């Protein structure tokens, strides 16, 4: 890697660090995968940044009967999904919920999530209180938010 | 897989029988590794023919009788003639299963004319909720034409046993449940022999590159 590239990478890192210093808790990049067929469950993902330590404790949405905090883990080749009581948000450090890790499990969807749709999701934090974001629905099995989700 | 750890047995063995116990321990450990699939993917990564012609070719797979999304009976014999990409999962799974099926769809779209030589197969580990109808709606959401299979609890258990797939119901509050299950994509050749496997960490490009080499 050349020095120029390294310097460029360093600039980007510094710029990102500067951007990642919100004055209050922020929830960005809210997205969910489209649910295939009549699947009753879906999963939503967000990126959370907070200047002070906080904890995501619950979620709710009009799109589903229930929204729970879940984690998916691989033990060897075995996939396990379990509810978690909360997700810790360390100060100044972005926490990204993503496929293969923690997610907001949407249980009993009122209707299937179709690509391109959006719906509101309220996240409740121990200190910052509730935050409502717009979740953009991506392709089923997508691994991250598309450009539309990133705008919110 | 819930097998007794062989080490405890080895430690408690009398001095005279220790070699025999070590051997048993070794075999048991080997079986555990076989069940993971990851080891297989790594061991066979650089072999252009995969597991074909090795003892592993017959270690994964076996006879099954299930029913597809159109209500038609499908057995292991029906899979012959094409390459199969077999994944066990369930439709209430919000994360790993759509990801695996989407990865397979992307990988197949990169195969060009070889695409028709490969048949993706989704076998449910949740026959209680996954009927042929719900499977049909589920798999049509993906770009690739996926053969989706379900059956009675016993039929699914037999198929999973052959592929060394572990699954178990995990009850949740409110009467709902999730399924713990092995998340492995198996590649079977047109003769129905186990050839290679992919894990949740395999990118679609890796899957398509590997398939191109295997199909030849």
C-alpha cells in the first residue's frame, strides 16, 4: 500500500470519526429484508450512535404484533436465535445491528414486507427514551441497507 | 451435535484399555468434525473434484422421501441428473435462511449457461409450520427456481440424519418457537454424491467460482 493511499485512508478515518460524534443518540440506516412469501417473521436492523452510554431495551412497530430484540449466533455450524434483554450502546461508538448478529425480530407481521416499502419502528432506550425511525425494506436476504435507507 | 465429549471417557479409562479408548475417542471426534461441514469445505477447497472419489462422498446424503411445494413426492433419486445445492432451514427464520437462499440465487445468476445444471433445494426443519403451500410462496420470492421440500416429522428427520443436519425446537414466550439448525449448503453431484459444502461465511462469488470448477 502506498503512502498516498494510507494518507487518504487516514483522512477518511478522521472524517468519519468527526462525523460520528453526535450530540445526542442517533439511529440511522434503518432497514429490513423483504419477507419471502407469507413468512410471518422478519428482521430489522439499525445503526445506533450515542455520545454517552445507553442501552436499547425494547422496540415496537405498527407493522407487526410484536418486536423483540434477538441475537443470532453460530455455534459450530448450528444457527441459534435467542431473545436478548437489551443491547448496550457504548459512548461514541457506532453499534450496527446486522444479519448474522443482533436484530429486531418482527413477529407476526400484519402483511409481508415487500422490497421498496417502508414502515415506522420505535426503539426505546434506557436513557435517551424512544426514537422512531423509518425502516426501508430491501431485498430478501440482503446483507445491508441500500441507498434509500442510508438517507434517513 | 449433541454427542458425548470423548475426552471424559478417555480420562476415566483403565491404563490397559487406553489405546482402544483413544481410538474410539478419535473416531468420535472425527464424527463430530464430519457433522460441521466447515472442515469439509476447508479440506476440499483446493481439490478440483471436491469430495468425489473420496470416502467423504458417501458420508453425507442418503435416501429420503419428502413432498415438494406442489404436493409432489420427491425422493433422493429425483435429484439425480443435476447438481444440487441443498440447504436445510425454515420459513419463520428471519435471518440466516433468506441470506443463504439469496446467496444461492446470486451465485446461480453468475453461472451463465451452467445455471441450468444446478438445482437449489430447500428442505424445512420445521414441517409443523412449513406446508407445501407456505413453502411455495416462500421460495418464489427468490430469483432462482428452488425446489422446496417438507414432509412428516419422521420424513424430515430421516433426510436431516442423512445430511448430518442438527435441528431442535427452541420454545419462546407466547407459545412461539424458533429452530436451532445446522446452516450449511451442501453440493451434491448429478449422481447424488456429496462433493463440497459452503458455510454462512461463503460469499456468492465464492460459491459460483467453486461451482464453475466443479461442473467443469
